[in-house]
């Protein structure tokens, strides 16, 4: 990384050479159908899980709120992720299911587009916002909720075609 | 939970009784100084960690972008979390540090306000958006990055005073 | 209105005299608890009302989506209404109930704040956004849905104190 | 609707079966030119109508503010309507005209796109935001203003082609 | 600046020491009435100035659009300026006047608050957004428009009290 | 301009004839690759320039913050500029370089799209927001910073093809 170290000697240049954030040009990429699926989990106490299961959360229907928060955040990904391209999301769904074995709510989001870049950041944002909203709904009952294992599971479309994580 | 179960029989009523999401009234709560600290981690490959350490990420200065994304998202928490109150954040900082032992970047965010509700959702949102932005910056190098253990560590202020998680 | 007519003769001055939109200064107003209630109705076909009642709307839980849309829009009122002051909403709830007699869904929203201006625009925005979201959810079933009678019902707090509409 | 009633017995499943809001996939739909026209009316007192006619509204040029609010809101439709697709609006205009017979201001909005879904929600949002902004501009003069009859009038493009409301 | 130079040797530390952007804590600052005034100018061709003066701009009422754009942007300052605190703007006005001598439109914006930090960034944002919107309105007539001399003129309130620029 | 003058006599008509702002229909325009470059300068004191050069700005890495603010604002151009079309930005970069001769920081932004309208407003918004963020970062050191000479330098694509400013 000698290039970057040199740049410390010549004023601001290094800021434009190695450090300059930019939104990569994708105007030459092909418009193809692309999808991405991301998952995550919110770990909760057994009491909170029971409350969710019975619709007993005092602030209201926690899972419906989380789902809608996820879809809305997916649309706002370029606002949240500084170098993400604005993209036309053509479909999004998010499911939240109680997973008694893991002791939490599993979240899966799939986003779809017919555009020039992938939608994995949109799927991740969807999962994260759904998780955040769920934590908000239950935080009076469960202040120690933890969001974990948020990650891309698979992608389709674009130059790469089908991709899925190795583990 | 008999009340809610009954409500399944009488049309829409249950939607307004047990399921109706609402933004809880906090206008009677006291204006006090409140803080919250949340943490999280982004697990990355050793190669990605090296690239971050040397400023070699092709899209630009990943940690600076993540930090700014975190602070900006903290301000937009009420937009992202449907039932969160709009709140005047009076201070926010977020640090990202490479943690070689855990194999990732540890994120810590602290938010402060002098207002009527706590700022733990703002701290969590800050961590999550910083994590998302970091994943976006390195995703070409590391498509299997995982965001985990996002959680509130401690809070001060309000009626509860000092709170920290048990583990 | 001779003042304004004169202004047509002197260039742009009239734009700064009679036509200049501005956000009125409220910094000297007192911080008091204020509430506002607004209502409205979405007229629908009997078939759509049946579908709502039975949760049969293909796009999902229409009333939950409408309710959340209303609360989120209430928070974004200053973004939508150009001369509205940004305000800290401290509480918001919105109810949607099927009204068979009127042939539609009645919407009532109440917003609360402890701030320097009233929250009737926030209550109206909440009703309108809930209505819009409801129309979106059912538009495949009911393309002729109509939103009507959106209006402020009552207000409390501020210099005026209690106000309710005359009819 | 036995399916939904059954779902009350099996935990969260029903939330993912009948209640799960999702943004419908439109990536396979054709890109065609589409337009939509929506209308609405704001009922006002004769005194307020006179003030509008003479540009005497204390907060400024009410009709210009309303028109701009409408256009800006049309662009933000996917932010306001949770399951609306983000769409590239390629044209929008909104007219406000005093209608002495009805005793109010009639609003008509037309939106256009060359994209994969219709723009009737954008036209409705435009009308509603223009109406809201108008109410805000005159509310000191006319606290009992009512927004009514907001509805889609006609649509062109897409698979359906030309559609207009029956009455 | 030896401290910062050292930091280049010890991994990420410097990112948290010298480079870490943060939103400074203002929760301990006093709530006082604060104002700020900023100005700027948009240089235009004489033909464009004539068109503005006569309301002949094809896209519509350019000065009204610019004024509203300025006020709306002032409210969105914390969204645009990453480390700006969200602040309750309690008043904003912006005037645009043709200045034949300078060959352009002079813009002056004043913002007011009763809050914990100054509003000079809000006044500057207001001027800049009004200028941008004006350029957009006339760009078909005047593609070489230039925005210049955007600066804070004076401030009141807070610990500093009255401040005005030296030149 | 007799048409507009006449309109002053016939009530609201003129508002719909000469004054009615509208988003021009571009749905018939061709999708082509388009770019725009805009520039601007922030004049600063020599002390501030030294602080920037050495990374000594107390609020953090001013140039990184400015760059990210610029890119994010470019994506939000249609939110800020009322009659701008929402557009898919497919690339954006912004450079900030110290210009000792002019006594300030020179900003250059280039935006790219494959869409139906030009991106010069996006490039200008990028420059302005980067300038605003830079002023915010240094305002404690340099309250008299001035943003000037913000203008479009060149454009490519669309019906016009290559265009550059005359001076």
C-alpha cells in the first residue's frame, strides 16, 4: 500500500486517490431481472415470544409493523447507504416467523428488480429495518433483544447469475 | 388473553383493540438528558479486514462512509421505525474498530438527547446503518459479510435512570 | 386589495409583499400540551368492505398497513406541507372502523404534542395518508374508491384552548 | 374465509398467509406510457374563497404553495404509501380552480410515466397533498375546511388501456 | 500535527482519533431564541431577468417555486448536512429580488428557532435550495446561470449573542 | 407579456395559465447515457485551509463528510428541487481539492445516468451539498466561509449532445 502512504506527503491528493468515496458508474450495465434474499434473527426472551405469538404486545401488532417497516426501508436503501444507487424495486416481501428452537424471530426478505444493479443491499436493509422495528415494538418487555446473523443468502440475475452463500 | 381471542369473532373490533399500532403518548414525560449506547459487529474475511486496515477498499474510505451513514440514520430513526417518536438528537458518535480476535469490525454508537423519550432506538439504528454501509463498501470483496450482535448496552436518564444489559 | 394591485406595477416587489410564502415565527409561543383530532371516510363497494372484514384483501392486511401509513405520515407532515413547522409529535393514534351505514371505512386520528404550535395538520395528514394507503391496498378490487369528508374535529391546548367544529 | 379462521389456531402462520403485506412483483410487466388523472375538492367559506381570489391569504400565495406541495408529494408517493412501487414520474401537473357553485377549490392532478406500473396512487397523492397544503394556508381564516371527493377519474396505458370511472 | 501523522502507523486508531466525524453534544446548551440570516445571488442573463420580471418562465412561477424550495430545504437541513443537529425551526422566510445592477436575483433567508444550537446552516441551506430551484426553473433559457456569494450575514442568540460578518 | 397582464383581471385563470408550475412530461424522451459536470468553490481563511490540509478540523474529516454529503444529496435532487424529475443516477463522483491560489476548496461533481432527462441539476446539487457540509464542518473555525461560482461546466447525451459553458 505504498501508493497510499506516499499520498500522505502530497496534500489532499490522497483523498482523491485512495480515499475518495464515489458512486460507481453502472449506466453501461444491462437491465435484467435480479433478485436477492437476505435473512436475520432477533433473539428474544421466551416471554416476549409468547406475547408475540398471542398478539399481546402492548404497542400493537409487532409483526405487521416490522414487516411494513422492512418494505418501506427497502425502498429507502439509497437514502441510508451512501454509495448505493437509487434503484427501482419491483417487488419485495418479508416474512417473520417464530423459531422456538433458536429462541427468536427469523426474518427473510426477498427483493426483486429489473434494473442495472443488484438488490442485495435492499434485501439486507429490509431485514435490518424489520428487525429494528420489532425490537422497538417489544423493547418495553424485552430490553435485551439482540439482532444477529443478518446476511445475504442468495442472488440471481446480472452478470454473475445465481449466487448463494457457502455457509 | 381471552379478550384478544374473543375479538377474532367480532369483525374489525380486534384490529382496534389488540392489534392497533399507536405512537404512545409521551407528552407528559419529563425533559431530561438521556443517553444510550448500542454495539454490533460485522464479521468479515481476513482479506477484507486487511483491505480496510490499509485503506484499500476500491469503493473508497469504507469506515468514514459507515460512520457518516450511522450518524445520518440515527437522525432518521423515526422515519425508519414506524412507532418511534420524532426526537431531537443532541449528540451522536459512532466508532468502528477492527477486532482481529473476533474477525470483524466492532461498532459502538452513543446517542444523547435532552427530550422526553429514550434514544436507544437511535443508537441501534446508528449501529445498523453503519454496519449496512460497511457491508455495501466491501461487498465486492466479501459477499458473505454478516452483521451480528446488534444490541443496546446501556442507557441513562429518564425515569429508569442508569440501565445496563445483564450480559 | 389595492395594495396588491399596485404591486403589479413595481416589478418583483409584490412577490415579497403579498405573495411571499413564509413559515410564520412561533418561537415566542408557549410550550403547552396540544391535541387535535381529525376524521375522514373512504367509500368502498360492499364487496370490498366484505373483503376487508374477512381479511381477504390480496395485497395483505389493509387496515394495519393504513394505520401504520397514517402514523408515519403524521411524523412527516412538515415534509409534505411546505409551511408547516417541524414539530415533535409526542403521541399519535389512528383507528379505522367499517361503517356499514355510510358504506365505507371511517378514519379517526388523534395527535398530541408538547410544543409551540397546534397539531391539526398532523392529524389531517394522518387521516389522508391512512386513506391513501387503504385505497392502494384495495384498488385492484375497487378502483372507484373515494376519500371524503377529511376535516379537523377538535383541538385542545395553545392560546385558543378547546375548539370543536360547529357541524 | 375458513382458511383465515383456521389460521388463528396455528401461531404465526396466518400472519404469513393471509395478513402478510408485500410489494407485488411487477418486474415482468411491460414498460409503457401510462397516465392517471385524479380530482378532489376543498370546501371553504365564501370569505376564504374571496381571500384566495384576491391573494389576501396572510401566509402567502396559497394556490402556488398547494400546487408545488402536490407535485412534490407525487414524487414521494412510495414513501407515503407503504406497498407502492418506487416509480419514475415523467410528468405531473396539478390545477386548482375556484368553483363558486360548489363553494370550494377544485383540484385536478395528472401524472405520467413510462414505467411498469400505473400512476393513479401518484395522482391521488398529488391531489391530497395539494389539498392539505391549501388547508394549511387558510386554516387561520377557515378552521372548518373539508377535503372531499378525492378519487381517480381516468387512467391510460398498461394492460388495461383506457379506464374511466363509471360516475 | 504529529499526533495525526503518528496515527498512520497504528492501524485504525487514527480513524477514531483525528478522523472520526461525530455530532457534537449540545444537550447541555441553553434553549434560547436564535436567528440567522444568509444571502446569495444567482447571476442570470438580462433576457432571463426580463422573463422572471414578467412571469414569462415556461416552467411556471420561478420565484414562488424557489421560495418554497428554500423553506422546505431549511427544514431538511439535518438530512443534507451530515453532522447538523435536527432542530425545530420556528420561523423561516426567504426573499428573492431582482438586482439589475448585479445582473441577477438576490436571495436573503432568515431562520429562527428556540432551541439549543444556531440556525445558520438552516439559513444557508434555504438560500442554496432556493438558488438551485431558481436555476432549475430557468435552465432552458439560461444554461449558464451561476450561484455565488452564499454566506452567513448575521446571527443572534446563544452564548455568542449578536454576530455579523466583517465584510 | 400582455397575456399575463390580462390575466390579473380574471380571477384565478392566470394562476393556471402563466403561473402554474408543472413537471414537464419527459415520458417520450429517449433513454440515453447522459453526464453532467458542475463546479463550485468554498472560500476559506488560510488558517482553515491549513487545518483541512492537516486533518485538524475538530468536528472530524471535513472533506470525507463533504464528499459523502454531496453524493447523498445528488440522489435526493428531486426532493429538493420541486420540478425536477425523479431520476436513476447511475454514477456520481465529487472531488474536493485545496486551491491555494484562489484561497479555498474547489469542488467538482460529475453525475451519470441512462435515463430520459439530463443530470445537471444533480451535479449542481452535489456541489452545493458538498459545499454546505464543508462549511458546517469548519464553521467554528471560519464563520465567514463563502460558497461561490456554483455552475454547470459541461453536459453530454440527450438531444443536445455535448455542451460546455462558454466561459
